[in-house]
C-alpha cells in the first residue's frame, strides 16, 4: 500500500472513530415516565396549562399527600329542634361505616390561581341540611327531645380547610404548632370555630348549600366568632320564625331551576333536593294532620292510606303543589272524602304530606361574581343526577368524592389568606371531613402546603 493510500485509510478510519464518538455523545437514554408519587407535604407545582378539570393531564402525574385521618372533634350535638344531624358523632368509627376514607390531596398553581384536588371515599351521600320534617324521627342521641310537629333534621357531607391569616391562637394552641386546633373552643352545642386571638381563613364545601352552585363557602373566624366573607350569602334559612321548630316558609314554585356554574356549564337543580325558585307555602300542617285523620271516610281509613307515617309521601317530593292536588283529584277512590274538602283543607293536607317527605331547610341564592365570598370555585363529581329524588341518604354511585378547588393566589381581600408562590414557601393548614354532620369531624389539624 502506498504512503498516499495509507494516509487516506488512516484519515477515513479517524473520521469513523470521531463520528462514532460524536454519535455516542448524542445517544441519550430515554428518561423514565413521570409518575404520581406520595409526598410528605401537599406539593403545589407550576402548571403550564390550568388543571381545571378532573381529566387534566397534570393530575395523572402530580405527587399526592395522603392524610391520615384522625378524630378532631367528637361527641358534639346541635341545639333544640335539630335532630339526627351528627352522623360523625363518634368520629372515625361513624365515618364511611368505619372504613378508612383514604383522603388524598394534590395541588398546582399557575400565574393566577392555586388548584387543589381532594379525593376521599364515602359510600353514602347526605344532601340535606336542617330539612323540615313534620312528626319526624326521634334522635337516639337526644332521646329525651320531642320530635313531634316541625323539627329540623339531617345534615350533609362536608369538606373544610383552615388557613391562618394572622397569628391565631387559643390557650396554649397556636396555628403554627397545632394547626386549626388553635381556632376551636367550647363544648357540646356551644362549640365554635373562634380563636382567642388572630384570624383564620375557612373554606367549606358541602352538598347542600355550596356544591349545587359550584362554589366553596369562604369564611373567616376571629375572637368575635365565625362569619361569611362579604357578599350576597349563598343561602338562607327557609323558616317562618326564629327557632328550628318554626317550620318552613317556602316551597318550590314549579319553575325551572337551571343555573350556570362558574365554569360556564349549566345544571338543573332538582326540586326534590334544592330550593332556588320559591313561593310562600300555604297550608297548615297541624290542621292537615287533623283533616287526614278526622271525619267520616277520612284519609287514614283502613281501606285508604292508613297511618300517615306510611303514606308514600316521598313520591310527591318533586311535585308542584298544583300537581299534587291534581293527582289526588284524579283518584276516584278518594272522591268521597277528598272531593268534599275545601281548598284550604286540601292545602293543609298537601303541606302535611310535604312535611312527611321533607321540605328543604334552606333556599339558595346565586352568588355574585366579584364578591369576596365568591372567591373559591369548586367542581364536584357528585351531582343531583347521581343522587336521585331523595332528601334521605342514598348510595354514592361514585363511591369516591372528588372536589377540585380553584382560587386566586392573591385575592387582595383582608378576609382571605394571600398565597406567595415563591419556591419553597410553605403554609400550614387543617383539613376536615364530615359525614352527615357539621360539628363533629375527622381529618388532620395540621398539614403543610409547599410551593415547588
């Protein structure tokens, strides 16, 4: 081989070796796919696209905090006339039939908002709050309390967060050391969320008065007690008086109850559960009971309906008043008695029947966007369509609750916590779950939110 050919061969060989070396430099190993991992704090990571739906890809790989739920408050009862409202009275042993709710949290943020996805297991749904019943059930936890005539019964499922706005403490408990325990004091029906000093921001989601509107209640607590943030209240008590035995003032007026949720979708509020479009309820339930049981050919005759407690009142719960009366007018067997009643007496019986089925304890108001109390929106996987036509407990067809919370990082309202998304910034918070309750709850008094 000539020197010239050797030089060419050597040069080509060198180039091949160089190319091989270069190729090796760029032959990267494909990184493993990112997966969702457990974390010791609630980690809020920056999201490039707002993760504002349950199916957002962000949630598939976001790290999650598993909250070891503990008894936070137990053994608390409501005041007179409020019955069967403490389904979490014994804490964990009552909640979800004693099975671990497996409470998990994920979080994200972008330039404007913080997002928190909360999931937990609860095999039942409880949708009412202080529902009016006439001659309702007695409360085994308040066995000496009379349940005749009008009483307020049943509660709903709730989720709550507590964040510190200004140094909050009660006795030896401080929010920085003990979390939301710094906000609670009192016992029995007088137990309240009210720190001795400082202020706490409270976020509360429930099936009765916030979920149907697509929001969380935004509240705050200080030494003066707990109050809702400024703005038109989401709901008001449906009552004729000042006690929880006064009875309801309103019923559904028969018009469509469609509302637009904060995310732009529309939903129809089932009148069997929610009261938005209302009219004053005529009729007197006490007299309706007398008419039902009194007179020749009365409704309670053995060949008719018998004891009113077994009357199939529940099937009329989503009827208008006129619809109920027309239905009764069409039953030939009832004509001898029903046909002879005055319109006033018919209204009295309809009101009595409504009382047997249950009348909404509250009526809803559409929130005003921009008010401080409308800062927090919340999507839920549980809707009236998944509950059915009932104010009583029903099977949760999802088994697992999902609530997706969205709030601005900074609302600039004095009654809100303001979040700074600086990497490594942390915030203490408490979280609570309630099953058919509003006083007793399980959860964690102190967890940590970390911006990553």
